[in-house]
């Protein structure tokens, strides 16, 4: 009996203890989780003021240029033509497209035989006319003595005196000599014109005649362009003309300097030029003024190192000297908002949105004479939602980097 009782007590005790043990362990685990839970720590409040880059404004004196574009054209271009007819018996070795000729160089020669014969014939005519004049002057002396005797006996009218003294005969002889000398001079000129020479330093563009050709007067031999100077025809906004020095026929001073740029990237090069004239009419499309910029030695025939030739028909950039601006502020185009607005960070680190009218513009900067004070900080970076009076933070690292670069 006693053994059975002990057996039941043992079995019942184990079954009761296990659930209690599980509950106890669960309570202990929950308490440990509560004690070791993460605690949220308070962080310092972050300012919502945008971080911006600024640039301290300083007035300066700047030389300004008016950027324009234009096309290269020949300042001199002619169709070379002979003044006498005949067969071509020789041509210059340089008479090819692209060949260069200095002023007065012989391009080709026309057979001079006919003109040499005409010259000799006219020389004989002059000699005969001189002989006739000398003979007539001898007749004048004889007639003078005869007229003195005749006048004593019978008098005579003025008309009779002129005929008796052979004045008409003398005038005719003198006129014949003058005419023959004029024809002799023309014969010499015609002979000289058998050597066709270029009237100015030029280069051959097209060749229209060659050795053995029979040329007629006014028949094209070649098209030539002057090499001393090319013109760049540029279009200039009318409101920029007051800052450009333009010569006139009455005042032959030199116009504004110009920088002529051609090529692109690593092959670009710059030439010097100057404003030559203002044309009297505006462009039909853009309503812009047309200005001629002259460039000397455009093909670099002098052989200046590193200077490439300026080719006809090229479309190039030109910068015309437009003087200087005194005490102006240079504003990057990206910092000139909405066409006429500036963002300024004031002494209280607040944003000021300010209108400012531009004095001058180029491809990179807007130049202001008013609307800024020296030392003010111009905001150069973007702000997503700019509000007048909003707090700003200056990007000190960007300023230090700029100072280091400078």
C-alpha cells in the first residue's frame, strides 16, 4: 500500500512541476528582454537651411569683345582678260589653280609679231610726218618774204594773209605729226600688252586658257583673287555698334581690332584683323548690321610659324574689340536667374532675391554696373525652392578649395 502511494505521489509531482518550470522560464525570459531592449537616444536637431556655394563680389575693369560670326570673302577678285588678240606662245609655270603671282609678274605671252610690225610701220609714218612738218616750215619762210613784197604793192585782207603765209598748211602738218605720234604710242602700248601681267599680288582660282590658245580681246584667261587681304563679312547686333570704332571715307583711321578664330578643338587658330567698313543696309533675315573685318596676309604667304591659311568661304567666329567697362561685376550666366534675378546671401545668412539689369553680356558672363555692392556674397549653386528671407548655410569647403586653386 505504501509503495503504491509513493509511486502515485512521484508521478503526480513531476507532471505538475514541468508546467510550472516552463512558465517560470517564460517569465524570466520576458523580464530579460524588457531589461535589455534598445533605448532611442535623442539626436541634435539638424538645421534645414540649404548648403550653398557663394562667390564674393568685387568690381573690376574689363576689356570686352563683341562675339559675331561671318564668312570669309575675297577683297579683290577679277577675271583677267587680254587687251589684244593673238595666239599664246608661252605661259608661266605658276599658271595653275592655286599658283601665286606677285604684282607685275608675267602670266602669259601673246605672239608679238603682228604688233612689232605695226610699231615699225607707225614709226615710218611719224618720220614722214616730221619731214612734212619741216618742209612746211621751210615753205613758211619763203611765203613770208613773198607776202611782204605783195603787201607793199596791193595790201591784202587778213584771210589773204593767212593763205599767203600758208598757216593752214602748217596746222595740218602739225596735226598729222601729233596724230602719227599718238598712233605710235598706241602701237607701243599694244606691243606691251602681249605680255599679260597680274595687276596685284594674287592667286589663281580658275585657269581658262593655256599654251597655243587663240585669244580674243576681253576673253577670260583666269580668275584671280588678291592675297594681300581677305574680308570677313560679319553680322553685328545694331545695339552693339556704338561700342565699335568704324572708319569712314572721310576719316581713314583704323577701326576696332578683331580676333578672327577658325578651325575647331585642337586645330583652331587665331588671326588678327580690324574693322574696315559698315555696310549701309541691314540683313534681310536677322535685321542685323553688316560689318567688314579685314585680315592681312590671310594665306600666310609670309610663312609665320604656327599660322594656318584663312580659306575663302569659311564660316568663322570673330570677336570685335568693344572697349572696356569700368567698375563692373562679372556674374556667371548660371547665376543670373530668370534673365534678371540674383540670389544674395546677406550678413544674416538669409537669401535675398534681387533684380539687376545687365550692362553687357557675352557667352560666359553677365556684367552689371548696379545692383551689387563690393563684398556681397552671390549664391552660385541652385536651390530647389528659393524663398526670400530663407536661411542659408555657406559651403566653407568649396570656398577653401577655390582659395587653394587660386
